[in-house]
């Protein structure tokens, strides 16, 4: 929502895109929870999607992302990291430090992009079979 508004979109467009974004995030969590994914992966998807569903996320709200960072890092150390996981985890870890500054100074909303990347990284860890 705030990303669309920051880029000059109307309130109606912002609500519409936020609804679509939120529904897709919720569907991703439902999909992950219906698979035989390990609990840390399911939980990481849930926390990340929760951040994505909210129309306004401030830098102090992003502290909740410490949970998926921890779960994915522990999983990666145990099972091996997939491509782009380390870079994504670093971007998520730094997100509270740079998101507001970049959004205010450059008018580039980075949080939705980073959160989407994190959810995609998490979903890659979900088994594809039943």
C-alpha cells in the first residue's frame, strides 16, 4: 500500500494492489503449511507473509524478521544454502537500516521487493510432493 502511494499511485490502486499482494502471500503460507515442510520453514513463511500483508510496515516492525532469518540460517547451515539465500538473508537483515532512508530520499520502496524475495527463498525449501 505505502509503496504504491510513495510511487504516486491513487489510494484505490494502493488498496487493490495491497489486497492482491496480501492474498498471494496468504496463499503461499497456506500452500507451505499443507506440504510436508519442516516447522522452521512453515514458520518462516508465516512470519514473512505477516509482514507482507500489513499495508504499513515501519523499520521497528521489521525486527520480527529476525525469526525467519534465524530459522533459514540454521536450516542452511545444517542442509546447505541454496543459491541466493545468503544474499537475500543479508538484504533482509539490513532492511531496517536502509528501507526508510531509500524510500524517503530516492522514492524507491525496497521493503516489498525484499520481503517478496525472502518469501520466494522460503518457498524453495518447501517439498514439492504431497
